[in-house]
């Protein structure tokens, strides 16, 4: 006689097949995908922040070089007008020369770089060496 059950099945299998535990199937995959997406978002954010820091340092180095070139031009060590020289170098470096001031033999430069995200700015001062070095 049959009791209404197929051979080899038990109550646990009946609950699984009836859908009681069906809602948790594949949850490990979703958790894994969420974990990978979170790690990827963190890495992308860190990469963007590192790129901004490198760009800011590069802009500061360019401002220093432009200020030195303008100061050398003001002192007569190179040819040309100081701010014109600074403008040419800024054009070569593809940055904006916001201000150029020459006071005596010192040059004061302000640069900016507009890109994706915030605008980066750098200032620099260059002139003849001070006494006592």
C-alpha cells in the first residue's frame, strides 16, 4: 500500500519543493556580486582621489618651473618679457595662467587647471637667492 509519498522523499524535501526555502536560493551569488561591486567602487574612488593628488602635485611643479623661468627672464638670464615667458610656458603645459606679477626680480605666479571634478590651483614665487645661503 502506498502512503501518498514517493519513495525516498521525506518531510524536508517536501518543504524545499513546496517553496518554503526557495527564497534563499542564489543569495550567495547576490552577496558575492554585491561584495565585488563594493570593492570595485572603493578602488575606483581611491583611483580618482590619487589622480587628483598627483595632478595637484604636477600643477605645483609646473607653477614652480614657470615662476623660475619668469624670474630668470626678469633678471636677464634668458630673453623675453617675464609674464610673456610665463604665458608661453603655461600654454605648453596646457594650464591657465591666472596671474603673473613681477616685483623687482621676483615673480609671483598663479595657475589653475580645470578638469573633471574641482578646479586645481597652484601658486609659486621665485626670485634671486637670498643672502646667507
